[in-house]
C-alpha cells in the first residue's frame, strides 16, 4: 500500500464547477501536509499548505483530518487555468524533510 | 530572483554510460533535495543535503546513484552504468533552511532517456 494515496482521476468538469480531491496517508506520525500543482511537463509548485484548522486561499480550501488521516482540496468556481495535476504531499516525522507524494489527481476544466 | 536551475534540460544516453546532472539551488538556500518522476513510480525522493551535515541518502535506489554538493551550493547527481529503468525526469528542489514548514521550490528538471 502506498504511503499517500489519491484518486488518479481524471476529473473533467465544466468551468464554474466545484470539484473536490481527496487523499489518505498511511502513517499517523506525519508532520506537514501540502497540495502541489503540476502542469504538463513542468515542475511541481506549491499550491497551499494544509492545517488542522483548515485553510482557504481564494477559491481553494484545504482540510486536514488527522484522526482519519485524510486530506482534501476543494476548488470552487473552477477556471480553465486550473487544469493540472494536483499532488497530495506529506512530510512524515523523522523523514528529514523529504516530501512524499501521492500519484496525483488529473483535473481538466472544460469550456 | 532566480529560481532553481538544472542542466541539462534533456539528456539521452546509451545503456551502460555514466551521466551527471547538475542543480543550482536558489541563492542562500541551505537545503537541497533530489527527486525523480517516472511513469510507473510517480515522484520519489532520492537524497537530501542540509548545510554541512551528512546527506540523507535513504532514497537512492542503488549504489549506481550518488550525489554531492560542493561548497554548500551546486549539487551534482551522478548515475553510473545507466539502465533503461533510470529513464525519468530528475527534479531538484531547494528550501531556505530545511525546517518544518519550509517551502521546497523545484527546478524544471532534467529529462533522462536511456536507450
């Protein structure tokens, strides 16, 4: 079983739709949580960190449930430019700051 | 300011040859990471450098892989006797000081193809 699991999709949604991605992680001794975005043939870029209290950045909302070992990302009013692969990322305790990536969820926003 | 840079952007080599991949981190960043991204495995950690500490090599897949970081800045990842399964995009990232919450900034990667 992978340490960080995501639904690979693809998710194809119309512009303006709300879409949610989920991610589970296997190790309860986890330290930090992130969502990264990766465009086709480009490097991953940090979208947002994820905190237990939940956090919002414009149209993006991230939630963390430590008890269930579950992370989510909600995108509201999706734009064409949101089309990308969204990577769930965890830093596990004792892992010397290395990022452990999920396999990514592919999103395509359709006009 | 300048981001993380990597060279070459693309490398095609023959099986059995050695290759060197270079990473220039963001100036002033003390932490440097190498990852690789392949179709079957996704993104996986290879090695981590933090300041003058001994590197964390726990992600290196075999002893054909090695990396060094000279002067706390530029890093070179070397793959000896390349195999076809080494074909992947090799990504370098750096962060300010490698502590909790530090953002890792990725370079554009080197796409390695082993024929």
